[in-house]
């Protein structure tokens, strides 16, 4: 991996957390790729053949129902990895993985990742530890979807997206938001209009700009902070 790409790979917090000699075992197999919004990386039921370590942007993990409907169960940014359990053996994805916000990431083929992980305790522990993070996210998200209002969930999700975007502007369509939240597009329109009317966001043509983050936090449910806290503990 070229030195410039090595530095970029270390923008991913999990890769940066590895002892340097163990990271160096991975780096020859890592390639840097840019992925557009909406691209499906893995379908539910498919064998995981690539592992993705985002540098910036966000990936969504979606539970897919038999009728084709889907809902987000977890999100992954530069703090995480998608597909890491393939490092412990052949692994089929239980979720659909979609690029939620344009992503630049380090990617490694699963066979090479397994080979390196077989001789590296830190890399195997990374796989297990981050799987716990994703399971924790899924539990919190399931409770949030069942117990909290669409408005609170919308605000929580927007805060998460802004964190991954590292700014106050997020490019998202109402259709995409509706799928992530598992609600109708009309519900997203109503909530976005209400929050915009309160001066908290500005929303136009798929671009959401946060104008008052403090107000967004107040309207969001407790799950935003819970997810931050659990990621910090388990990550």
C-alpha cells in the first residue's frame, strides 16, 4: 500500500488502534476506494467477500423483510468496519449494506483478511469487539423504533449522519430517509417541515442543513447519546 494510502487508512479508528506491526500485515492487501451514495455493497444472505474500513462517510446496515421492505439497524463510519466477522471464517451477511453517504474506505478481500487474522490476536479481537458494537446498535435501534416518535427518531438519525459527515450539511432524499426509518415518505415530509418551521433545519432538494444543533439534540430521543456512549465503551 503506498505511503499516502497508509496514512489515509489510519483515518479509520479501528485500523489506527491496531499495533503498527499488525496493521503492517494488513496494509499490503488494502486498497482505497470511493463509493457513491446508494450503492449496495452486500445483500442479506450473500457471503461476505470484502471488508470495508470507512475513512469518512457512512454505511447503513438494513434488515430486509420477505416482502422486500427494509429498515436500518446500524450505521458505520470511520469508527468502525463492515464485514469483519469474515476474518474468523466464511461468513454470510445477515443484513443489506448500503452506502448511506458517499464513502472513501480501505477495502480488503475476505480471504486475505482471514489469512492475516489467523496469525493476529489484535485483529481477531477487533472483529469480535466491533461485532458487539453492531449488536448493541441493533438493540438500541430496535427499542428506539418501537418506543419513540418519528420526530425524535428523525432528529437522532440526523445527528448521527451529521457526525459522520463532520459538518452541518447532509445530502439525503426523503425517499432514503423514509427507508432508513422504516416509515412512509409523507411522514418524513411532515416531520421535516415541522422541524424546518421551528428554525432547527433548512431542507431543500435533498440537502439538509442543521441550523440549531442544540434544539435538534433536545428534540432527539435519548438513543443518540446512548449509541455514542456504547460505541465509546465497546469500540
